């Protein structure tokens, strides 16, 4: 049986309580000759063995480290960004999650998918409150607390959406003076991120970013193209895609440097390579084109 982090923590605390109770019982009747505690010496011995067995269950049979490695699911965190990460009524889905679920199936790893804003996801990874993310770009700052695996995810171009009457964008210099909606906590590539003097409005959802453009609250929204085009159709927004594009950079699967699953990084990389070798990776990616 697999328990989430909160349940596992409660079981661990209960185990310590059971051990303390067992110790009190043994101290209360050291000679095992006084039957007042349990009814008989044999009954006392039986109760003590049961208490110790319960404590062993709380530890996952291998101490605190065994609990985390054997009972806790791999905690995958991220924001909802269709079609990559989707949190729906039927459970998590999307390109990244489908790839991750297939790799976990091959490894027989328990996985939990947790929806949080992007900035919060990175903070959880830094603090060891989460184990894995799918899609971050490589930056020196993130390398401090993230282990970048050899699993490279499909690169995605980012595009700019504006109102029909917006001045055209053909080069990065044309962004000067424009108010641009961006997703909080995300990066858009070295060329864009290094531009000085950008006027940025951070939001937690690309739908909000596009709505703000349509309402005239910002001039532009920069969105991964595979997300932006479907959102325009779904929300029936009268926006135009500009000619300027940000070439997609490699996205990665990353592990928290404070995760107990970090020791299994090589196994995870091997599973993903096997998916490429047998064509499973290609079939899953093709389903989202």
C-alpha cells in the first residue's frame, strides 16, 4: 500500500508513540511476574510483541529512510499548462504527465501529481517538499537546488499575442515600451530574459494573460505556441499572433537535490531511454501534435 506524505508522517509519529508505550509496559512489569498490567506474564509478552510489530509497520520495515523510499509517492509538482500538464476531473494528463506516468509504470514507482503555481513549485523543490518537475529550462540559479537529468523534453517556441490593431513585432527591440504579460516563475529563453527594461506583468495562468490582452490591460502576452493557439480558440478571443517568435530552448526533467528519489536518477533516465528505443516516447508525443 502507498501512503502520501501526510499519512506517512502520521504513521511515523504513531510508531514512536507505540514504542514509548511498549517501553512503559516493560518498565512497569520488569519481572513479568505481575499479571496486573495484562492479565498474565504470557499476555504481557504477547502485547509487547504486538506493539513492536505495529511500530515496525509505521517505519516501513526499514527505519525512517525506508519509510520515505518505500511508502512515499514520487511527488511531481507543476502548474496547469495544457497540453503539457493538465489537472482535470479524470486525473492528471497532458504530454509531460503521460510521459512521466509511462516511465513510472515501467519502474513500478508510485507517483502523485500536485498542482501548484510555477513559482511555488520551484520553492517546494528547493525546500525538499517536492521531488520532480517536468519542463524547466536550464538556468544557473536553478542548478543550485535542481538536478538536471538527461531526459530532454520537446522544445517549444514562444509567441506573442496582441490585439488586431497592435503595432507589428519583428525583432526584440520592438518590445520596448510594451507591457507584456508573463507567467510568474517561468523563463522564456536567454534572449528574452536578458533584455533590459522590459515591462512585465506577472500572472499565474496563461488564460489570465490572454484575457488581459483582450481587455486592453496589457499590450502583449508571451505564451508557448502549443498552449496559446488552443486557448485562443477555446476562449474565442480576437487576438493575433505576432511575427516575432522566441525559439524554443530545451526543457528538462529535474529532481530536487533534497529529494530521497535523487539516488534513483539513473534508473529514471534509463526508463526514459527505453521508451525512446521502443517507440513509446514518439507515440506519446505524436498524440499532442
